[in-house]
């Protein structure tokens, strides 16, 4: 019988499993049980709409049997089973996108820590951590013929015809012999297996049965006898259906870790048991970190959806708004009709009612976390803040009322993240605007000349360091009646009426100088003016109009052939000695003003973190001055 080859990625995963130094080998059982339960779900789901299936809920079970003499452990289910093609496709190729990603990362040498495989849920292949040969005998529901899939390692597998009564799948693990450092006998021990089921698979909704050998006292005698009996190992009541009062925090946490493959505990657990016109149970989690692909197009958000305890969907995206896509969890409702197609489900009224209730609840929980559990909220923000920002941005600001109070920005004064409310409440009475500065990072922003005068007035500044931030500010426009204002554009409203007219006067007086400088710089700038935002620095760049220099940087860094340009204004500090020099030169040596204008402009560019057009010319001009 010719061996078939595994697909490349599958082979990689198999190699890894076979030679695994992963310490937590026991998770293989959880993976196989979960596959068995999914296979039963599929058939049970079908039986609800198709009478010819002829199975009742109580007919389904998963059986575990260990044979110490033969060194085999078998996991059997009476679910849908697999056809020959399905055996070939499903077990010869990697099904989970997570595993694939894991292998890719490994190949690129990104993951050194083998222990992270726990978070990917490697599925069926994990069997090879404890078995040196795996035999799968399966008969698809409705088929006459059963097939046997068998593999003893990464060099391939065979598929042959087989005998099997009834539909379903038997996964037979030929448990590895004990080696020096590794003991495998434990996976044949009934108590150890019982413990593993309790630990990882207690909430599986179908009975997991094992024949256990126990001993009891003989009647009317002091002697003991052993007897065997089928025992159901799992309690079958899903955690979300249990009474909240009886659930410990650790129960939630370990449920989360096992189910969603996270080694960290969640930042918050939301257990909602709603009764009413639409009743449902939801068990939701705010994770402590983003999935490796969370911010990529591949990420699939959604909650696991059950109807009366039967899984109908793995990731129901319609239950969550996009900006809460980081939430993981399970929703179960008796009010969802089971015989509804997935396409119809999208338009289901009950589902919408549940989604709305969840959205409200999540918002409330996040707000509460922000208020009472700041440390965790900040951790949450680090991982998922961008998701909320995009939530406002992508909806053109439509969600702003809902989400703006959940936003955090670092403030200049002490570098701490603050809410808009906190910033607003700390504003001195006379402060006109909510100031912000946008740039690469807080350290660079703190050095920006434009920040100096604002800070000097005792006003704080929000530092915006995400690319989306400034666009977001434009959508928000104001918070609690106070407009947002960039320190780098427009009027900052810092001067008194008198100071203002003094500046205007001075600007008017020197208009010919500024116009001349603008002429020297050509279309590099839209204007040269006297600055009202500088204190000790000689120059800075600001912008006119809707597009800021930061926004220009962001937009031009994107793959887009049409480059944009902000309307730049070169601002000169009227209190700086350089201004007197310029004034004098305007009377005596206009040629020099040309060089100085270019030098000042280049300096302003450097301060903004922009590159200068002609660095050699700049350097030569500086040297000429030093002579
Ligand atoms: P996943 O369960 O994430 O899809 P696995 O590698 O664990 O990935 O399984 C691959 C596929 O093999 C499953 O999607 C399923 O179609 C099939 N499969 C595995 N175990 C069973 C089973 N006990 N009964 C029926 N099909 C199964």
C-alpha cells in the first residue's frame, strides 16, 4: 500500500509533535475530545432539521478506552464521521490557520519558545506528542463503507478500507514506550485520564464515558472484589449555564485559557445571564494581549454561538461591533431558532437584540474597568486602544459619543495616559483649547519648539503617537465644548488682546521682509510669518488648512502614487536675536537673506523630523557661516 505524503506544513507540524519537547503533552486529549464533540455537533445539528437522521440528543456520546496491554488509547465518537476524501483532506492537510501561522513563524525563526504551541491549538496532530502511531477508523454518516487512515510519522500515511459498525470515528493512539526522560504510561491510567477530562473537557456537552475498574467490599465478607462500570467523566453543564454564585474566578480563568489558547489570564470576565423576551447566556473575556494577527486582514472576529447548547457557529461576527472585535467568548440562547441557515442568521431579529445587549454591556464593563481597575485598563488600552480609535475613525465619527470616553492619550506634563475627561477637568478656566501635538513618539514631541509656549502657560498637551490620531482629532473636533487644537497649526489663543495686537502690528511692519523670504523659498512654503507659538527657538514649521505636516507624513508613507503636501508656514520668532539679524540684512544685504531663509527652513524641517532636500548645500552653507 503506497504511502501518501503530508502537505508540507502538516509535515512540519508533525515533525514538531513527534520530537516535541513541549512539556504540556497532556493537551492532546483536549484536542481530540474537542474534535469528537464538533463531529457530534455537526450530526446533531443536522438531525434537528432532517428527521431521517433519526438520532436524539441522548444518543450521542464520546467513549474513551485505554488498553494497557496493547498500549492503546482510543477516543471514539458517533458523530458525522469522515469519508475517504475527508480523511485524506482533513488529516493530510493543516486545517487550522493558527497552526499554519505558527509553522510559518517557526520557519522564519520568530518563535523560539516551543511552549507557545499551547496557544495555537494544534488540533489532531497533537496526538503525535504521545503516540508513535495513530490509526483513525471512520465511517461517514449515511455511508456503507468505513475507512482506515494510519500514520506512524511524518513520512506519510495510508488509507484503506475498514470495518466499522455505525457512523462516527475511532482515533486509536499507539502510546509511545516510556523513555528515559519521558513517561507515557500515565496516558493509559484510568484515574489520570479521568483527571484530564475533568480539567480540560468538563463542559463538553456530550457524555464522555469510560469503563472504569473499581473495587468494592464483597457482600457479607471482608474481602474486596473488583468490578467494571461505565462512568461519565464530565459534568456536561457548560460554565456559562452554571449559577454565577457557584463559579470561582479561577474557573473562569482556566476555562478561558483552555478554550482560547492563552497562557495569560483575561483582564476581565463578563458573565451575562439575561432573562426576558430574548434570554441568553454570554461568557465574554477581555484578553490581556492581542492575537498575533489581530491587526491584520486575516483576523476573524466573532463569538462562539450556541443554540440550546448546540454549537451553530465558531465565529459569529454579527454578535460584535468591529471595534469590540478583541472580545472572545461564547453566547448561548434558547431563542435562536436552530433550523436557520447561516445567511439567514445575519438578519435574525433575536441575534440583533443579543448583539445590542452585548455591545452595551461591554461598553459598560470597559468604562467600569477604566474607573476602578486602571492598571488593567491601561494594559487593555495598550493592546486594543487602536481598535477603538479605528472604530471611531472608520465610522466617520459616528460612534464618537459612545467611544470617546474610553480613549486614552499620553499627556505632556507627566507622561501618564489620561482620558479626555481627565484632561478637560484639569484645564485652567481661561484655557481655550484642548492642545495636542502629533508625532512619532513622546520623547521627540516633548522637544518640539511649538510645545514650549503652551506648556509655559501651564497648559497640558496630549501627545498623539499613533498614525490615526490626528485624523481622529479632526473627526472628534471637540470634547465637552472645547475644540481640539494642534500646537502646530492655526491660532493657539495664548495671548491677551493686547499681546495679540502687538504681534499683529509687528507682523505688519515687517511684512516686506517676510514676503521677501517667502519669495526666496519659492513654493517650499505657502507663507513666512511672525510666530505666536515660539519661546526660545528661532523657527518652526506650522501648517495652514486641513492637512497637517504629520498627516502628510502618514499619507505619503502609504502605498499611493499621489503624494500630498501640507501647506507649510515658516514661522519666525520675533523675540529671537536672529530676527534682528534678518531685519538688518533686509536693509543691507538681501542676497544673504536668501541663504538664511533656506538655512532656517532646513532647520525647521530637521526639528519636524523631516528630511531636507539638499543636505550638501545645507552643510556648505553652515560651514561658510563658520569661516
Ligand atoms: P480543527 O479541528 O481545528 O479543524 P484538526 O487538525 O484538529 O483541526 O482537525 C482537522 C479536521 O479533521 C477537522 O476540521 C475535522 O473536519 C476533521 N476531524 C478531526 N477529528 C474528527 C472526528 N473525530 N470526526 C470527524 N471529523 C474529524
